[in-house]
């Protein structure tokens, strides 16, 4: 008989963030958001910064921030390896606000610095800004 649940694991180099059963998983693929249902065809893809959302066994929607990575989908198991990740409920919104402010200040600073440093600082600051923005959106959007 076909399985009706998917085992979802989200891990980072630091911690196991999620180990749960899901009815459905939606993840931010590099080439667009994708949805995995039980008995899905196996595939491997890269992920961008964004939200993984899944419906748990009881039907509750859960949200997890992920800072890019890889996803391996087997018919009844999805493994996500992310650079960093946390469940929505574990996001410290004040920390994200502070990170956003720092990134904005660095972006302004990078505009004033010399050309080489500018590219480096600009890329890093933009990435930090994107992470902070996504974390804030997840909390302030009140999801999961
Ligand atoms: P910061 O500058 O605040 O450290 P960051 O985007 O550089 O933010 P990451 O490198 O993505 O942080 O993550 C480092 C660790 O801190 C990870 O364990 C991540 O889960 C955690 N983390 C980062 N920001 C937050 C946050 N706002 N709330 C909860 N955990 C966070």
C-alpha cells in the first residue's frame, strides 16, 4: 500500500532542526518553489534562502527558515541540508531586526568604500539582509 506520510528531516552543520512526518512539503528550489507529496519521484535539487513549509500529521502548517542548501527527495523521505535553519517559532525577531540594520549600514558603507571591497561587502551584506528580511517576514507574517 502506498505511504501517506513523508519523513522530513532538516539538518544544518550545527543541529537537527526538524525530524517530523509530513503530508506535504513545499521548499524554495533554486529554480522555483516545489511541492513534494508522498510517493514522489526521487530528485535532488539546490535550495535558495526562503521558507520550507509542511503540513504535519495533524494537518497543521509548519514553517522553517532555511539559508539555502540541498534537498534530496526519495518517495517517502525528504532530507534538507541547509547552511543554517530554524523553525519559525525559534526565530528571534529582535535579532533579525538588528541583523537587518547592520546589513543596511554595511551596504551604505560599501557604497563609500573602494571598488574591490565594495563588491565583497556588498554581496555579503545583501545576503545577510536577505536572511534577516526572510526571518522577519516569517515571524511578522504570523505563519507556522
Ligand atoms: P546573525 O548576524 O544574527 O548571526 P545570520 O543570518 O548571520 O544572523 P546565520 O549564519 O544564518 O545567522 O545563522 C547562525 C546561527 O544563528 C544558526 O544556528 C541560526 O539558526 C541562528 N540564527 C540566526 N539568526 C537567528 C534569529 N533571528 N533567530 C534565531 N536563530 C537565529
